[in-house]
C-alpha cells in the first residue's frame, strides 16, 4: 500500500492484516482521486480543504489528501490497535499537517460535532455496518459540511441502502467488490 500522488508519492503505508479491516486498494483510491480532481460534477478542491475521514482505519485516504495539500484531516477510528498504526503512518509520512485523531465510535463523533465544517467527507464503514443511514442522517442534521462539499461513500458492490432523502448521488462507480458513491447533501 502506497501514496499515489502529491508530496508523499510512492511512500509506503503500514497496515494490519485482520478480519476487521479492509484497506482501500490503491487502484480504487487512485480512481476516487481522479474523479475528485477531474469530474465536472464535483466542485470541491482537495488543496486547502478540511477533510473528515470516518472509519479511517490506517489513514490511507486522509494521508493521500495531505499529500495533495489538504489543510486539515480529522481521522475517526475506534479500534485501538488500528489507531496505533494510524499514528505510526502519520509520524512516518506526514510532515507538519494538521491531523486530528478521534479514538471513538463514529456515532459519538457525529453526535457531538456541530461546529466543524468539512469540504470532503470520506465514509468507509465496514460492509456489514447497519448504522450507515443513521450516521448519514446525523451528518446532514448537524450540517457539518461546507457549501462546496463532497461526500464519498465506500460500500460493497451489492449493497442496496436507500439514500434518496439524505443526499444527491452525483456519481456511482464499481471496482471489483467495491461501490464508490459521490454525493452532495441538500
């Protein structure tokens, strides 16, 4: 696993092989960033952005954002063992960027965060997670997004959650087992 582009291009990311984690594949991550940078349906810029990386795991998405000059990334991860690897990755890879690590459940983070606003929200829950709609409704209710935001959701290809009253789906892409949804809250 590596950083694809930007200041830290080519640097390796440490990860844990386990049953509970599923790191974002480099090819999927590269596609996500190509869409972010080149789609005319998305008006959000990575450079200078405030990023929320939910279920951040080892931090590959947020670190890739730092590599592409994001201003700040908030990582939310509840697993203590994974947090250790996330901290190692940040210490080894990231220079002076502003990283915030919240070692708590995503639900708790979303309930209490009502002041911070984000340009990019990356939402990568476990495929078996049943709280995805609940969490998305809390993001919308608390309005923790800026006007020029984009929501990126990583789900299993066959997932069939209904999001039509929560946000507008802008782009949906499939990569192997993965489904990537780009959206915008209304």
